[in-house]
């Protein structure tokens, strides 16, 4: 295993912390990401990554932790998008674009102030591209607690959330408060984006949020199976990225390559591979239409 896993990989404390934290982040991103893809809110997830950049850079400038900024900024951004109208399909792009533009302006300001007015070194690198090998182990319980809260919230609303993802009109006809369910999901999405920003940076966290779930939905026939597969793909993708980043220090480079690059590359290649003709024939008709998947989802909600 030496050519694949360099010596000291498992004995390194930063690597063990990265493996545990990366797995936690991958799981919460996968579960939330499945609903994000089903609800066609990938653009909203991307906008929240820019909001997380604003929150993280602002938190560092004012002397707080980057994680608190990622989460706080994301939740505020999610509330703003819901207020403008992200739940209504006609207004979704407008709401997302408005929040995206405002957050980009603020993030550029705070990143500039971080680089010129604070003593924090590498703040821009940490916010934009992550620094999973330098994360304090004491942060793992905090991330774990936030993950438990987020997944508990998803579990509480998963039936109305699934129904509203398939058909908002039908959900409303059944008496479901779709606006409230949508807001709760947007908060969960904001927390997932904030947590993934710790691992691979704010601007790249969409890859972990969308990549494994989109791949899993291509390969499965049900939402439950897609969720399980997305979690597995997310964890494997993250661990492969950590391994390759660790090994890259011995590739005769000036310095090792970032974890975020490998995680994004692996997630992209996995999704790309599912579209190859040979894979499509092997999968068969697993990539069912949205109508078929929707009818199955409705049956699962009824049960």
C-alpha cells in the first residue's frame, strides 16, 4: 500500500481530524444536497456559498471564527432569499441573483479588509479554498452537533419536504405550509453550505453539495436509495481528496496541492462517468424521469 498511501498517513493527527470532519461534512452535504437537486435549487445553493464567503470573511475581520461566519451569514442569506421570493419558481432566479450580487459586493470588501487590516495570515485562502489539515480538533464536536441538529430538522420535515419538492401545488392542496417548510429547508441548506466551507472552502462547497447527490440520483430509482448512495459517494470522494492531497507532498512539487482541488475533481469525474454509454447500459433505466420519480415519492409520502 506504500505507493498509494504515503507513510505516516494514518498516524498523523491532522489527517485523522480531516478524515473525521470530512466524513461528517460529506454526509450532511449529501442528505441536504439530494433535496436541493430534487427542488432544482442548485443555483440557490451556489448563491449561499457566496453568502458564506461574506460571513466567513466578515467574521474573521471582526475577530470571530470562520465557522460562525459561514453559518451565520448563510442563515441570514437564506432568510433574505425566502423573503424576496425564492420559494416561488417565477421569482426564484431574481431572489437568488439579488442576494448573490449583494453578497459578492460585501465579500470583496471584507476579503480586502482581511488582507490589509488584520494580522490573520492566510485568511483569504482559508475562506475561499478551505484548510482542512489545519482545523483544530476541538472544532469536530461543534461540527458534529450542528450536523445532528440539521439532520434532525430534515428528518422532522422530510415528508412534507419531499412532497413539496415534487409538487408544491399538491402539497399546498393537502394543507402543507410550503412556505414554512421551504424556509426550514433553506436554513438547513445554509448550515450544510457553511459546514462544507470548512472542508473545501466557501466558493467550492457547491461541488460537495451537488456532485455526489446528482450522481446518486442518476444511478438509483428512489430518493431513499439516492440518499444512501450520495452519503457513500460523498465520504469516499472526500477521503480520496484528503489522501491525494497528503500524497501530493511527495510528488516533487514545491508544495502539496489543496484538498479542495482533489475533492472537486473526483466529484466531477464521478458525475461525468455516470453519463458514459457503458455505465448507462449497466445502470439500465435507473435514471428514471422526474415524473416517475415524483410518483414514487408521492407513494412514499402517502405510506
